[in-house]
């Protein structure tokens, strides 16, 4: 449907003889909108979206005018808008449950007497299967083939289901396993920077935008594609035609000057940016990069910075279109016509990067030349450590984080080996994840470190599990062309798969003798990975300290074998003559790296790898498809019909008060979505493990929580089951345990929740700051809802999880300063009542009454973090999926 176009902005753009329709921002400015030329480019993208989609209902002229008002107050008076992204990106961990929900919605539509095919994506959806491969095999030439074969054995039921979805739904494509990480496939192939579609006999051109079911969807902002992560339930609503409800955000300008100094990498730069922006506080805000320093960064460097927006807390980290954008589009085979369109469109819309500084809410500045080699850890991406201080920082962490300083020199003998291991020894060294594997400079640098190490006669320490999991097949091509893959192979960094692997928790088991030694002496073993997430309990259940580092530093730490080694001063190994070898002896120069990148990365590689990308290998082609417009739901421990729509009626009931609720958990600060709904290992003794054993699934085939997100029975039992989560109702414990009240009996959180359900007792959660930070994990909200939780009371919320809670009909309540649960002296045996729920309005305060065990009471005023009218509609419908389903079923 064409826009109402109140500002008469519809125009034609001719590019090399082809005509496109577009909605011109300069013309709209002349026709009553006012001068918006100094808006940040990221907001110009949002403004164009509203101009093009003005319908008088979800988008009105006053919403468009709000962007001109934004310039006057720089975002302090925020305005709600309805934003429609061009497309949706999914990975399989979140994609499978999203397709499960769509299949369940089709069943529910039939039950309501509506057309099942009304449940169908309205915008293009691409699902990239990249989160399922595990590092079971490593350090051998056939590790890749073995891991792929095991992946298909484990995930046969999931892949059959996804193939059904590909045939049942329109506008839905699945990129087969073994292609690459969704963000790199997006960057290298799917994204266009300027999107087009045929409408009413014309070709409409507009900015490429997307939302994705992975928080690191932001990586594509490096290619000037506005995109960010949303929960799976939000993504489903977007693909079903619902706008994304949001406030016009504040935009923080990040000025970059200077150039990286010799010996530093894009990873060092991004870890510095993460630290600075976390300190600044940018949650819920856009960050846009500008300044002369951009001229000294490659697009892959910019994508590295954009990727880690979730780690610095921003909605996105945006880079405007410039010459480097065009070069990258050319190199990756987008075609001359597309590149010409991007240049002409960006210049016509004022979206081309110039020296003129936009108006920002606030700015921050970094001279890139001051960046120093760094790592981050041991638990959070924002905790940057200058490399010179890394060994000392681990000693501090051993004391402060792990309470092991008195036993710092403790060693454990490894059975059958001549060596022992101790605190701080690196047992996993993984070149993994999307942050760095989009960037040839750091991967070439890793290969050169390997080559120089071999030339100096040093090897990886025998207790280190090494792996290389590139973001795309193109990486393998240029490493082979550069002659560096054989060097990485020689150190044990053989290809293990194309996928997230270690960063998502698919590191696979450590060799048994290493695992046994760690657990026998309760060692604080470490991992070093080139990823973006290092939350506790995420990487591997045997590894307690995790450090993010550049790929060449991953290789260096594998050689040194320990975080106790100061690799800036101490030897990282000894050659055959027992002479010390230092990091400076194996570290490549910037010129060496640049020369190899220039000669090794070619556009032909992209053309060949993406020429038939949806075909897949022989494994994928052999996957069978069955089912029609609705799914048959065969017996499966991977895919099951969820209970969200049971008993649903066309008219929603008003949400009831939360009366005499019990507390399921008291949590501290920085509880991540990985704490709430882990992605990795399923413990045999956990509720989920017991369920799978009851279903005759052997422990060796448990797979991971992430792979089983299509089965609500597993995921309910996995909610709050992270092995490192600390429920302060049960001090001194780790893992998903709580106390049932009023009995005081200690038990698994799932078991307590089911007992409360039998007793018809509602539940609430209390937590500290940044509740739900980390991945855009919808199961962290779905599982919470299925356990019976009605409200989450926290000091602050991370953006995506707050939205997901609303999407599942849970009230997010922000506690006032000084009224956190610890300030109030709560122990978890209190009774909580929240009234007037049916009449709540966005961001109002609501009375939370807390009755203590001694009979005393306190009432606090908490802010309802339902921020917009759209979110309120979702909540009143008992969730976003119910809201969408009712609208579609009503025709």
C-alpha cells in the first residue's frame, strides 16, 4: 500500500538508466517537515521508514514531524513510533522456536475458525542454521567432517521441521548448516544496504533494515544497514506484519580520530569501545560513529565494532554509507547496479558520510591511536584488561571472584600424562564467533602467528583444546590462498565447523582426563576465545574464567597455556634449543597482514561460495520433508506444540491482580538471559536431564538447551537452570535452586514452580540492575511465564528482555532507587501483592505491597516498564502472539 505522503516526498531516482521510486527527505523538508539535514543518519533511516509507511493509523503526520522536534531537544522528549523493518533474520536456536510458534498459531487459527494460511510471513525472512554444530572433535584433519555428521545425527528432527517450514510458509528461506554464522552471511550476502521491491508497477527503493532473533544482528550496521536484535516473539510479530513499537531514541555520537598503532587490532579497539560505552550508559540508545578516524578503518573493522553493540548496551552501533561501503559491496559480489544504487540513493537522501557533524544527544570521543592490546574477562565483555596487566588481573580475579588465592599454586596431575594443570591454565583456545570472523585482518594475523611459532619451533600446550570455527566458507578460501590454513592446522587450529561453537556454549566436552583433573581439585580453568560473550557458565561447565581476545592472541595464549603467564614480557614457549620465544618474536607487522589480506581476499570467492547457497550439502539434501499447511507434531523431544494458546478466545480477559504471590528467586545485578535460560550443556541431574532420561534419551544425546528450544517441556525445566546462577534465597549455593514457601523446603526452581502451580499460588521474581542483559533470548521470558511468574521486579532491565517479558504477558516493574530487595531486607519468604493491574498505563507507578514473615508490611511504588501504548495492547492481550493471532483471525 502506498504512503499517504502528507509531505509530498514521493519522487523518482534514475540510476544508470533505471528508474526507482523513493521517499525524499529533502523534499519532505521543503514541504512542511522542516530542516532535518542534521539528524543522525540512523534517525534519517527511521524517518524514511515512517514517510514510506504513513497510513494515518499506525503512522501519522505528527509522528513524522516528531523527528524535526527531536533536533530541537536532541531526544529528551521521546515520541512513540511504529517502525517496519524490511526483513527479519533468524538463527536456528531462536529460529526453531519461532517457527514452532508460527506452526502453533496456524493450529490455533484453525481452532478459532480462521484461515491457517493467514499465519504467514509478510516480509522476507532468512533463517541461517549456524548454532547447532559442536566441537566434539578437534585438532585433526577430519574434525570438520566428524562434527558435521554428528550435528545431523543430533538435529535430524529439528532440521526436518525447518525444511517443513521452508515449504509451508511463504517469504521464508533457510540457509543450510555449514554455510556460516548468520551475521556474516547477512553481511557478505543477504544485506543490500538499499532494498528494493516492486509495488503498484514501480520499483521502490529504501534503506535496507532488519531485526533479528540474535542480539548481534547489529553487526550489519557496519554495512549501513540499520538492524538490531529482538526476541523471537517480537520477530514473529514483525514478520506477521506488526510494526515494531519504539520511542525515537537518543543517539550518542561516537567520534573516532587517529589510526590503530602498530601491534593493535580491531578486537582491541572494540573492547575499548565496549568499556567506554558501558561506562557512559547507552542502554536503549542508538550509537552512531563519525569522525576522521573512520577513514582509517576497513568495513570489517566497523562490522566488528557494530557487532558488539549488545556488549556496550546500545540498541545499535551505526556507520553511515561511504566509499568503504561501496568497496565492500563490490568485493562481496553485490553487482555494479546495486553498488551504483547505494551510492546515488545515499547521496540523494543525505545518508552519505560527510565531514559535517550531525546533531547528537551527546558525544564521546576516542583517539584510535591510544588503543592498547587488550582482553576482557573473566565474566563480562565490558571488563577490559590491558594485556600488560592480564596476569596480575587473573590473580586478582582468583582472589575476588573465585576465592582461591590461598591455593593459587595448587596443581592437579593429569592421568596418564607427564604434566599437571593448575588455576589459570588455558584449557580452551577458540577462534570462534561472529565478532572477529568477519574480519580478514585478525584471521590473517592469527595465521601469521601460527606460521612464525612453527618457524621458531614452539607448540601449543598439550592441555589446550584448540578450534577454528570461521564465520563463513570464504574465510577458509582466503586462509588457504594465503597458505596459512596449514600453519593453523599444524598447531591444532583445524577447521571444526562453520558456526558459533564455543561462544554460544557449543565448545563440546573437554578431554575426560582434563575434565577429571579440573574437578578433582576444583580448579579455576580458563578459556580464551575470539567471541563476544564470556558470561559465567556459558562457554563450558568445566571452565570458570573466560576471556575475550583477538584471534592472534587466542593462538598466543594457546602457546603459553596459562593466564598466569604475562605474555607481554614472559616467554610464550621454548624452542628445540630451550631458548625462550616471546610474543614479539611471532607477532606480525601491520604491513605483513595488510599485504596478505590484499592478495588473498577476492570477489570470486564470494561469488563461488554464495552462488547456490540454499542448496546445502549432501546431508541437507537428504533431510526429508513431510506435512502440509499445518504441522503433524510427531513424537519428539526437540519439537512440540507449545501450550500458549490453550483455551484462547477471540476476546481477551482483563489481566488480573497479583495477589499473595510467592517469590521464586532473589537475584543480584547483571543476571543475564543465559543465567535465566542457558544455551549449553544439559546436566543429567537437572530437571531437564531427568525429563530426557524419562523419555529414554541417553545422556550422550542430550545435545544442548539451545538445540532443544523447540520443546517447551525441556525449556521450562531449564529456566533458571544455569549452573552458575545464584539465588540469594538460598545463600552459598549455585544453580537453579530455591526454597518453597512457607515450607522452607529447598528444591529445584522448576519443581518448586510446579508445586506452587498445584497450590494455585502466583509467583514473582526480584532482581538487581541490568536484569536480562545479554542475548535476545525469548525463552528467558517464555520459560519464566510457563513457570507461573506474573511479575519481575528489578532495579533496571536490559532493553530486549524487558520487551520479551511484556510479549509473554509478564509485568516488568522497575524498583525505585534505594528500594531494591536487599535494601528492604527481603529474604524470599515474603508475600507480594500487586493491585490495579487491569488499569495500568505506560510508565505509571504501581504499588507493590510486601508482607514480611514477621507480619510487618512495606509498600513501594515501582514504575511499570511497559513503555508504549503498543506494548500495553500486547500485555492486555496476554502477550504479543495472542494479540497478532486475534488480529489476523479477525481478518
